[in-house]
């Protein structure tokens, strides 16, 4: 379980990303495609085309973190905002997304078991 500060800014890349990308590739997507500085202290979330994989990129001031999760059943879902490149969400929303909550309909996925 991740504990995230309520002040943490989180950007979700709306378009799918090649999950073979690691530190430098995800950094470049955050900087060039999303238009954000990865050193700003924000967390960046990336998914693949089928949205069954999630990677998080975070710079903590001393180095870069990349966390990955593979969803065994179902897929990650969220509502689209006005920006077609990125979605800004709150830490609680990221926690719900990781825990199996459908952010589009605010309900728990059928595949999620507690």
C-alpha cells in the first residue's frame, strides 16, 4: 500500500505508453508529451493500451522511482478531462484506482476482492 501526501500533484498520461519504457523513457514522456517538469515533485502515472499495466514515475529529490503494477483481471478506468494529453487527479483518486475502484463510475470493480 502506498501512502501519498494529500498535497502531491498527480498527472495521468491519457494516451497509452509503451510499457517497455523505464526511467529515461518515462521521464521524456512526462517532460515532452505532458509538458511537465518531472523534477517538480509530482507523480506521473502511465498505462498501456489495454490498461492492465500501470507505471508510476516519481522524483524524490535524490533519484527517480519507477513503480509498476500488472492488473490480473479487468482494466484501469477513469473519466477524461478537457486536456487530451493528461489528467490531473488527487492522491485519493490514485489510491482508489490502484485498489480497484472504477473512477469513471465510482464503484468497485467486480474483479477486485478484499
